[in-house]
C-alpha cells in the first residue's frame, strides 16, 4: 500500500486565521481526502508556528505571556479548521515537547556533521517575515513584502553553512525534476541557488521565546530554523516513536510562494546536512488577493475589507462549509494568484452548485419519486453517458494526482453538464413510466453517484447527503475508488429521497 504524507505550512499565531490560510489548508485537506479515497495510507499534518519575535510581540501587545497567547491563538486555528471540516491526522504546535526533542536531535546532527559555526551577524531584519534582507534585496531599506522599515541587527550567532550546499542542491534538482512544482516556481528556486548562497544565521540571543540550542544555552534557534523541522517532528524523527522510514522522504509540502526559499533551498540543504534525504515534492501555491492585494491587517485601515469579516468561521456561517471549500478549490489553480470576493463565491455557488449540481439532483430525485414509485432504476451498461463518465473519471483522477483540484472539479462538473444535457435531450419528464424512462433515470442516478465519488474530497458533506438521497448506504468514500469509479455500480432498486434543495439560490440584489 502506498504511503502519502502531505503537510501545510504551520501558521504563525501572531493573529487569527484568515481565508488565505484557509485556502492552503482546504487544498491540502482535499488532496489528503483524495489519497484516502484511492486507498493510500495517508497522513495529513497541519499546525501552528509559535516561536519568534512576531509572536512574542503580539503576546506583549495583548498583555499576556507568549505561552498564553499561543495557546489562545492556536485554538482559533483548530476552531477554523473544524468549521471547514479539515481532516488533519495531526496538528502540531512548535511549543510541544515532542518538537523540542526532534529539533534538538536534528540540529545536533547538523552541528556534529560540521555544518554549524559561530560568527557575528549584521543585517536588516523584518519582524513580519522573521527574515533578514540585504540592502540590495530590500526595497530601499523597507521590507519588499510588508513595506515596513527594516531594523538593523547585530548579534553573535550560530551559522548554518548553506553556501556549501549549492552544488548538492543543484544536483538534487537535476535528479528530481519534479521536486518543485509548478515549473515557474522551480525555476525561481534554481535561480536563487545559482545566484549564490550565503550562510544563514540560525540562532538568536536577543529573544528568549524559542527552542534552546543544546550546545549553547544562551541561544535559542531562529524561528524558521525550528519551524521547518516540524515536518519531521510529526513522524517521530529522532524519538522513540520514529516513523521516518515509513513517511519520509516520499512526502509533499504545500506552501505559499513567499516561503519558497525556505522550503526549496534551506530545507533540502538542512536535511542533507543532517544526513537525511530531502523531501520529494514541494507544491507552491499563489496568494488569494482581495482587490489585488495580499490579505493583511492594514487592508481595513486602507478602506478595504476587514480580515475578521472574511474569517473562515464567518464565511462558513454565511455560505456553508462545502460552498466555501468548493470556491477555494475551484476558483484558482494551485500556483497562480486568485481573487477572493463575496461576488465570486456567490457566482460559483449559484452557477456550479445551485444551477448545475443542485438542479440535477432535484430534477432526478423528483422524477424518480413521481414516475418510478420512488425507487431508483439501474443504469444501462452501454449508455452514451457511460463514456462521458469514463472521461470525467479519468480526467478528475489525473488532476487530483497532479495537485490540480480546480481541474479535478472542472472535469467532475463536465459530467454534471453532460448529464443535464442528456436529460434535456431525452426529456424523461415527458415519458410515461416504463423501461425507457427507467433506463434514462438509471443512467442519471449512476452519473450522480459518480459525481459524488469524484467530488467527495472537495465537498464531503453534500456528497454524503446526495449519496443517501439516491438510496445508497454509507458514504461515497467507503469503497475504494478503483471499484466505486466503475460505471454500473448503482444496481437499482434503491429508495430515493427528494429532500430540501441542496443549494437554495442566493439572491443577488442589483444595487
Ligand atoms: N510560519 C510560517 C511557515 C512555516 S512552515 C515551516 C509562515 N506562516 S504564515 O502564517 O505567515 O503563512 C502560512 C501560509 O499561509 C503560507 O504558505 C502563506 O502563503 C499562506 N498564506 C497567507 N496569506 C495568504 C493568502 N492571502 N493567500 C494564500 N495563502 C496565504 O509563513
């Protein structure tokens, strides 16, 4: 059985979760669900990144200890993921003892392998990024991402000899052409490596909120240096419950484009330095933008949307869990930036969910209830819908496999459109009860069953509801995909439930 390990970045707990964080987590969740559906032994990890200056500052600003602040904010992430039905297998917090243990083991290995040395660091620091810039890489002394003035820092630090890993990294990229996807992001990482790598400072004495350096307790590790190791903490690296050989390195990190350098340059080099193979795949995604801007706390001050108004919990209350999940997965392909808007959600909801999927289910269940005595007939083996179904199944499966949920859903909705068109053409509502009507309705029910299977990683609640409305027991993911994706599994003689509209249309006012 194949193993599939997928991770999201761990989120900073300086502030509450927003829909940009949800974007990444929902995509990872759908991919994890897809792999469970095809029968892979799956582990899905998410969590919170709790050390560093930014979090310590947020705690101080709110008049509580860093630990209290991180407890409170980390819980808000869990709450958001519950609201979005996120099926994580593990939620890691970097303040947990297991993480301290793995980090210290990992970095001691790097140290003992001779890749860490002491020196004095001078640099320009951005607290929001928790990262250094040089004058050239800054925007005239300001952070190119946050626009804030950079702070001059000078401290005695331990350094990681990143510069020694340029050649091994380039070789790794050459030998693993799919290490970073999409290709534009791979090229970006390669250009960064080819541009020359400088050693990086990996410890701090200026703050105490971090993991102590085992060989020098005046220092704590720099937050990014401890954070990346979380992916190994969750699989027990260096501890008694070590499962590294099961889940590593054939794992997948899903990360936003601004943290590409950490995941595609630092992290593989760190692994090599510790004597471990780097992760096999990093999938980089773009940003969700509001009015062309990355989500930020300053948006509201500039007359834009208030982040708390578009928090995952508010949005799921307003539109429902599955519609938000669908929107986040369908609207933007992983890798590109996408626009987030209420109008966008409403349009997807009314068109794809209410008009296409909702109407199809309503239409079919109504006809079966009234003309087939409420019992779903079996499909025809050679139906013209069968070939549309086979095509949709193939395209959707391939898209899920290549980290393209938007394309998987597009293919799935292709089957919905084909089924609606088939009904238009055959007009069962004009037919009298009998074999011909049964054949058409059996085909439509089978197509609906397949749609529920294909869409279940994205919209699990609705798919389970549809499943029971067409008289099936359990849920769409109960059988392995290889079986359930075959045309003809709907055997007929299933009691149909009409039920309430799955997606009542949202009325859009003109003003
Ligand atoms: N703590 C680090 C990650 C450490 S991983 C070892 C961090 N945290 S973050 O909270 O700032 O961002 C986490 C993820 O959320 C990033 O992948 C980032 O791209 C994503 N997003 C934050 N805002 C986003 C959007 N507006 N749109 C899409 N994703 C966004 O970086």
